[in-house]
């Protein structure tokens, strides 16, 4: 009964619950996303001009400039468009059917956001070890000016991932299989594999993948427990807000961060030291949302 609310999202998926339909939907979404990405890449030099784009490109590749981060985040909007088109073409359902009733989703998002943001604010008061002391990255005025754009881009990114993994994959699998082991674990594992990057993380690549899989399981539980994408999106948003807009590892996706950590993602020892804290924060955030929404 703890997942009774999941029926709100699963019911619209039942008429097209076949694995063949799911495979076709995934393939069409990937193809459309690839096509839209090519079109987006061709449009950017037109928007910025050839010379301007040549100056911007290095910051886009590593997301070490504000413009580079915003362009990377905006790209996720293409995934939302691709999935919306695939849902309509393959499953005869709209994008909102994977989100849940908007008033309910919005209300749950707001309550969950406040709970996790409060938790992060309290933890931020704890002094960091000297070796992890934060360094200023952007001037406060510059950061504040760019913050609305950063928030919009960040929401686009997390919403796209939640729609794809928890909204689409999870509900289509749940319409076909009754066991949560299948419809929770497979999307979570896919989410984890998407975050595997041995080039960036070195030997920690597998550990980061395990963390991301755990995040996927937490988001899957919240989605099934409360019947909308609101709670999982809030969990994802606050996590990424902290990691991208507040304090980011130096030299990788730090273009919009107010602060940077004194290490890069390639420094295996430093990343390994931070991972236990990240896992504990994930667990506490998941529990905080459950407590905030239990009434």
C-alpha cells in the first residue's frame, strides 16, 4: 500500500505497456534528441556569430564559464521536447501524464524543496576541513545577476532527467511488471550508468555510478510513494543547485558556482573523501522529504 499513489502515474501507461512500445519510444526519443542536438549545435554559431562562438566553445566543452554552463543546461530542454513527441507518437499520451496532476505535483515540489533546502542550509553551517575550504569563484553581484538564468537552466536539466527516468521509464515498466525490483531498479541503474565517467573520475567512476544509482532509487521511491514527479524533482534540484550554483569542483561545470572546492573531479583521493558525505546527504534528504509530505 505504500506505493498506492503510484497508480496515478501508472494508469495512463497501461494501454501501451508492451516492451516493444517501450523500446520504440526509447529509440525514437534518442533519435529525436540527437537530431535536435545537431540542429541546436548548428544554431549556436548563428546566435553568437562565428568569432563569438569560437571564443565561447572552450567554456562550453568544460562548462567553466557562465555561458558554457547555461548552454549545457539548456540542451536538456531538447530531451523534454524529444520525449514529449515520442510519448504522443508511440504511446498516445501527453507529457503531463508522466508528471502527475499539476496542482498536486507543484504543492509536493514546494514542500519537498523547502525541507531539503533547510537541511542543506543547516549542513552548510558546519565548518569544512581546511583541506576542503571553499574558494570564491564569482563575485557575489555577478552570481546574483546570473542566478535567475542559472535556476531556470538547472530546473530544465533536472526536470528533463526526472521526466525521462522516473516519469517515462519507471511508469512504463510499472505498467508491465508488478515488482518494484524491476520498475525501480532498471531506471535507477540506467541513471547510474549515465553518470559513469572513468575519464573524469578515474578509479572513482564506479563509485560515482553507485551513488547515482542510489539517487535514482531514492527518486523512484519518492515518485511511487507520492504519485507525482514533484518530490523527486525537488530532491534533484536542491542537490544540483548545491553542486552547480553554490560550490562546484574546480575546473568542471563551475562556471556559475559562487564557490569552488580546492580540487578537481580528477583528484581521486579528494573525491573519494567527499563521497561518504554525499551519500549521507542523499539519505537525509530522502528522509526529510518523506517526513515533509507524510501528512
